[in-house]
């Protein structure tokens, strides 16, 4: 393989990693606070659709990105209200959001563009292909710092491990969890926005195509830690880039090559990561004792 | 405290479901209200009617028919493959006169539903059924693809051309094989790189992956890429614009999508086919069986318009026209990948 191909493989891997990394970092905040976030897929779709729509109307991708962040945080707030306020099953609530966002973009695009699930294509000048990539990788050390070196990070980890103790120490468990869940929505939405106004130039229905779930797998593979999660995302991104580069050159059937990222997901999750311990209070609603 | 909240949320959910169900029934009931008009229902495939390509062509056709004939037209766009059949049955149940399924994935569904409603008429695009009340509308995509393959091979400066297919299925291989044969006919030394977005329905709606595939092909030297991938193909258009290469559109005339970068489009006149079948029905001439659309009737072909007239030199066009005539006369045989 020539040098040019290796360089293009690397760039492709980084582009493919970006949306997953943003969603996985989002999931990290939520899950470290004790709230399972299986809704990453739906949150990405919410961000992707909002970004494409608002960019189309304003002509400014930065406004679109800001709107996507807002939309992601708001949708995540719904998940938060269900899980924190009403103590609903967190997996069920997340799944509901995923299903909801198969339908909502179709409904809204019907109202805005007389289409069902796709937005008009944006001109090249209205795309932000670089910023989300830089942001995604910059957020890894930032997340590490927030998590391990700030009071907020300490509280976040505390409510995810032992909410009773945190509560006794005077931490408002619900407040921290709400913040974490909304932050996760905002980050996943940036990942989605990258898909619609960074990598491509329109929203197509269900365009996240499972990336939110792979992000979740990367988060578990990365043991809920920022740097390891990034490495896991890079591994998946690299596998997908490799499958793209290998298709059509080698004699291996396409179907087999396209299996690579998924087989890799199963293999690493089933065998190679050793014991991955979830935050102790993950999935458990917190009921303040009176 | 918890117990009080449950009825409230439950009530909201029920209200939502009732609202959705109500609006759906309403539409059908309204449509069913006018017994004099011929009623046509169309079920799109997962690309959705705004894919600017295959489904969009079908939608144009039925809209034109609705303008020309006194028909009642309703469409359904199932979001996932599992809701195709309920959508089709819903039309059949309320007595629609013609129900059109768009896309090969609906072939078994049309067969099943048409068997249960033998007095109603059905049409399937890109699929074949033996039932007497089903019209199978199929296209010779391989022949149209042969022509765009020739244009690609005559345009490339690197001697490498690409193909990005959507879902890896025999129907799309038909495009790919025709394209490759056409490219070889124009330049025996041509290198054709082919990629598919995926192996599930999601492959039609993944422009990000479509773009990555195109970028990888451009990295390997491709400077003309034929995209037959629904919405995913629009990612190929983005890549062509970004790297200043050429893309060839599919199904609908997509020359306008990125003017200057779209060499031509392999049009598949799904619009004409559905228009024709509706017109047959309205004029009581509906016939089941196989209806083939190819080069002689303009069912497939190349799109030339103001957006690409400067991109293709006259001698290339002349060569393409000659090849077209030879294919029609049977002097050039293009392999049909679905008959292998």
C-alpha cells in the first residue's frame, strides 16, 4: 500500500471516528452520573436534523450547530425527566427516544420541506467539515480534566457510584444528573450535526445508521474513561475506514469486509477488554430518603 | 407519589396514539368517500419520496397522473421495511383500485397482498410477479448503464472510474455490470472500482458513508464516479464537488444537483412507467404481467440538458448514440446481471 493510501486511510478513519467519539463522550457524562443513555442514536438524529434544517434557513452552519446543541440538550432533558424525576426504566426511556427520532424528522421535514425525512442539500460554503473533528478530539482531555480535576467531576462520579453518600455530603444528586444527561444530549447532537452539515450536506432519515450504538459499545469498551473511550472509537473508525479502502481492491467478498467493524465490536466486547466495571449506581434511580 | 404520575403520562401517550391513529384513518376515510373516482395508492420504499432519485421519479409520475386524470391519490412512506406490508394492506382493505409498490424489496409483499385481494390491481416496480392482477414494471438498467459507462471511460483522464452502489443486491449489480461493460467497450484498459454502501436497507440513507467511499475511490485515482445509491449517492455528489471530479447521477435526472460536476444521469423513467400504468387503469386497459422499459421507448437513457451540455463533447455523444442503436438492434449484448 502506498503512502498516499495510508494517509487517506488515516484521514478517513478520523472522519469516521468523529461522530462516534462525540456521542461516546456524551454518553460518558450521562453514564458516569448513573443514568444509562441508550438514546445516543436518537439524540444524534435530533442534532443532525436540527443542524441541517436551521442551517438551511439561516445560511449559517454555526447557528445550525448551536441549534443542534440546544435540541440535543432539550431531548436529553426529556430522557432526564423520565429517568430522574419519574424514575422510569432508563433503557425503556432511551429506546423510546430512539424510536421517536425515526419518526419526528419525517414529520417535521414534511411540514418544512414537503418531504419525508430528507432536508434540501446545502451548498458547500455552508458546511463545517473541520470544526467538529477538532472539537471532538479536543474534548477528550477536557473531559478527562473535568472528570478527575474539578469539583463538578468529583460530584458527577460520586452520584454515579454512591448517590446516598453524595447526598449525605450535600450534593444535589438530581441536579448533577440533569446536567450530565443534558450535556450528553448536547455532545451527541454535535456528533449528529457533523453527519449532516460536516461530513455530508443534508439530513437523510435515520442517517446515523447505528453510530450511536457503536458509540455506546465504545464507551463500555473504554471502561467509561475518556482516553480509553477515544481509543475504542478510533479502533472502530479505523476498522470502518479499512473496510471502505479494502472494498473493491481485494478479492474478499464485500459482505465479509463490511462485517469487520461489527465482528470487531463483538470480539472486543466479549473477550478482549477484561473486566469492565460500570459506575455502581448505573441504571438505578435515586430516591432521597426522608 | 409515583402512582399519581402514572395515569398522567399514560393518558398523554394514549392521547398521542389516538391522535396519530385518528389522522391516519381520517385520510383514508376521506379518500374512500368519492366512489366515482379511481383510487390509487402508492407505497414508497425506505428511501422516501424525496430521495431526488428513484422514489422521487415514481412520485413525479403519480403526481402527473393525478393532474391529468380524475383519480384519488394517496401515498405511504413506511419508515422501515417491517411497515411496508401493513401500509399496502391498509390500501387494499379500503378498496383502492390500484396499489403501486416501489422497489424490489416490496415484491414478496405485493405478491402476498395481491393474492388476498384478487379483484384489485397492483403494480410493482423492479420486481416480477406471475399473478394476473399484478403488473410488473421492470427496466433494462444494464443498457442505460452501459451508455453512461462509455461516457465515463471517454471522460476520465486517469483511466480509473468508480461505481458506488447502495444496497448490495442483484438489482444494483445490474447497474454495475452494465456500467463496467460500457466503460470497457470505450476503453478496454479502463480500471473500474466498485463499492457498495451496505447490505441492509440503511444503505440507501447513509450519505456520510457514500462520501467516504467516493473519497477512497478518488484516492485510488477515480475521476468519474457513477452513484446508484439513493440518498447515500448525494454523499458521492459532495465528494465530487469537494475534489473537483465528476459524478454520474441515477434514476432521476440529477444533473442539477451539483451543476458542473454531474457528467450526466442514467435516467430510469419510473415516472413514465407509473404514469402509463395509471393511464391504462383509468382507460380500462390495465394488464397484469411483465412490462419492460428499455432504450427504444426511453425507459432508460442518458440525461442531457443545460447543466451538462458543455461537459460531454459531440464526438462522445455520437459514439454513445451509435452504441445505443446497436444495443437496440441487438448487435451489442449487455449482460443482465439478474439473469446470470
